[in-house]
């Protein structure tokens, strides 16, 4: 397992991060603990969660349960120091989460205290803003995204007040570093600029969706990552399971995400299957596990710090972690590029 620094911080994280958003719905507490144990035994020192989790489905009854499961593992094992822990403060849009209010200094403090309590810890190593108040083109919003509806000054004021609050929390020892999620290049650049101008903490990471099927980070965001030392933490590197091959030929394994969410939050449509089949054919041609190929592709991108993988079983997790031992050669990468040229933005 390779370890890479989070941005310009001194936090070295494993190249694969353990995702947790199924714990509390698709997975029990015992299953979540088993995954943590297995990941730790195989070199993973980075775990990602959020106050909003679990998903599939999200509900008022389960919100925060994932953090509770991680917290009970910390309490049982006494191994809080074994992991670099990441969590997130959610924004507007979910009425069962503090009435779906915007992220603000008050919201950040309320959410952080709740996360610390559920996680049974006194600090979070990487605290992230889950999505921008002004909206995002991620979550399949790229087809109808309209930045002209945004209020520039309101956004800049929000960034300033958020960074000021986060800086205070760093000084208080409650968080160690900060990151963004579902952000754009312009938004990330404003966080960096304002932090530099006012002596606030710099963002060290950007957690956005990235996979063979969704490569928006390849262009201006890749440039920002390179010049500003802001690494990408790709979520959904397997396209919500599409790139594993488990849904091939219309299969719907019992308990899988596709049985719980028939369009995988907008990823599934009639035109997606030829794209998926093309990538699965590359894996078959080269004798690779398709899930490992997809994760290894992400980890070989120069702007990626750590790919976030989730699993509903230890068996799936073992396959995913095997990607750390895989180096894709030029022939595989050329084949991937040829499919990408044909299908640059399938969802």
C-alpha cells in the first residue's frame, strides 16, 4: 500500500480510503467493524464518513448512524490513532438534517460537535464541506448547470466566514485540516485565494466523483490540483458498482445498490450499458479484475491522493484493496483512452 500526503499537510494517507456510507443501512454495525478490521490489517489508514451517512436510503431515522458505528469501533478497539479520519458537514437540501439549512459558521460548529460525539473522538483529521451552498454540477447536475443564478458576493462572503470558523476550529484542536467536496475549479480557487489573503487554513483535498465513467477532473481541476497541491479524493471510482461487472446482462444481485436505487442516482440509462461493456471488455482482454482495473486507473492519475472505496462485504473489500498491487501498463491505458474518446461523458 502506498501512502501520499494530503495536499501540503503532514497527513500521509493510504492510496485507498475506506468508504463507509453503507454502514447502518446495507451493513450492520458488526459488518462495518469487520470491514474496518480488514482494511486496517491490509494497510489502510484512512477512513471517510459524513454526518449525512448512511445512504441507500437516507432517512431521518438513520442519519448519523455511520459515524456511530465508527465511533463504537474506536471505543471497542482503543485504536483511534490508527486512522486518519475524514468527515463532512452537509449543506442544504435534506429536511431531516437540521432543516436542510445552508452551511454557515453556526452550522459547522453544530455539525462538528455532533460528529465528534457520534465518533467518540476529540478531533477529526480532515473536515470537509459536503457540497456548496450555491449548488454544484456534480450529482448529475452537469446537464442543466447554470452558474448565472449564483450571487458572487454572497458566495465570497460565505467562503470567508466558513474559513474563519474552520481556522478557529483548527486552533481549538477539533480539526486538523480542511477539504471540499463536490466543488468546482472556481469555487476551490476562491477558497485558496481567501485563505492566503487572510491567513486561514488552506484546503488540502477535493472529494469529487471520479471514475472511468466520470472524468470532469481531467481538465481545469487537474491544473488546480497540480499547481495548488490539492489532491483529489475520488468517490464512486467504481461508478456505484457499474464497473465491477456485477450488473452485466441485466443482473441485479440481491441487496445490491441497483435493487435499492433503480437508476443509481441518475447514472443508469439506456446508453450507459455499451460504455460499461466496453470497459469490462478491456479488463477481460488483459486478464484483469474489472473493479481493480477501475480503481488502479484512478490511483495512477497524477492528481489523485486516495480513492474512496466502499463495499457491502469483506469479500468485496478484499477485491477492491487488491487494486493497490496493480499497475496498469501502457497497453491497458491506451485501450482505456480509446473508449474514453468514444464515450467522454456517459453520465
